[in-house]
C-alpha cells in the first residue's frame, strides 16, 4: 500500500525554518545532489578507482554537478606540473618532463635566471668585440692615413653588434631557447582540476602546436615554445568533462579514446 504524502501546506507547517536562508547547505558538492543516490555512489567509486564515467540523462538532472563533485574525491597530493624542454638532438621533437605540483614555476624561474646570466656574458663579449673592431680600424686609419678604414670599422662594429646582440643572440631569444615552457602548472594547495571541454575542437581538446610566422633567418620561435596544452592535459590528475560527446566529430572521438586509454 502506497504511503500518502502530506500536502505542501502541511509539510511546510512541519518545518522549523522561516526562510530558505536558514537551511544549511552541505559543504561538499556531492552532498548537494538530490535524488541521484545510485549515480552518487558510482561517482565516488569511479573517483577512488580513477575510472571513466558516462552519464546519461535529461538536462538539469545534475550530470555536470556530479562530474565537478568528482574532484572532491581525488587526491590533490598527486597533482603534477608538465614542462616542455628543448631537444638538442631533434629540435622539432621537444622533451616532456613531469614534476610535483608547484615545482614547475620554480624550475622555469631558475632557468630564466641562468639564461639571463648567459645572455649578459654573451652581450659583454659582443660589445667588446665590436669596440675592438672599431678601435683597430681607427688605429689603421691613423697609421695609413686612410679615413675610410675608420668608417668601415665603425660600420662593421655597429652591424655586428646589431645583428648578434639584437638579433640571433639577443637576450630574449637566448631566454626562449634555454627556458622550458610550463605547459600545465599548479600551486601546492590547488584542488584537482575540473576542465569543461564541451564543444572543443581537436586542437583545444588534445593540444596543438602554434604557427610561427618567423620560420627562418634565426628569428624563428624555438619549437618547444610553440607547444600548447589541450584540455586533456590541463585536466591531468583531475576531471575532463565533455557534455554532448556525440557533437564531436568521429575522428575527434577516436583520438580522444586513444588518448584516455
């Protein structure tokens, strides 16, 4: 026999609060989900076992809310930073390094300091070389009484300094060449990430390589600096959420399946 439910007015009279502001909202997001006990249980188990979950339901049933709540059960101690390093043997195949969360920024900062120190040393050498050329040319011009030597030396010194110190060996370029790129970074106290990749194209989902307008003459951007993280990388050790997965192209679905296996 079905239990008869009280009317709304009777139920309200039985409550001991005046307004909804007095109702205590659970701190954990998963405890705010109502009427989806089975799904909540599955979400908790999937987080503990680090499994993938497919949620099927009408809009408003709490799919994205439960996916976001899944991060509450993931250990933040396992978060990692991802760095991209230049590869001396094959520049077009950068090297990837994974370090504990918070270490990535520290490594990049240290490498930048080393690169700046190196660039300062090279700049001093180039400046000294330019001055030596100019002074030598002036000396020969005075000795030989040919002023064109001085003009030629002055022009050569300025040209060498401009090309090396402000071009191929400029401080900014040396820093880019010798500093790893922080592809994915976290702070030590960050919570596991939740990344909503709904309607993302392949590049935004799986990562990409930026186009470099300067591809020659020593002005090109180092290849490891062109690597861009995708949603799947930014969600590393967290939750990657894709709503309406059927809107992805078949090729993107195949690439995604390969990446998460």
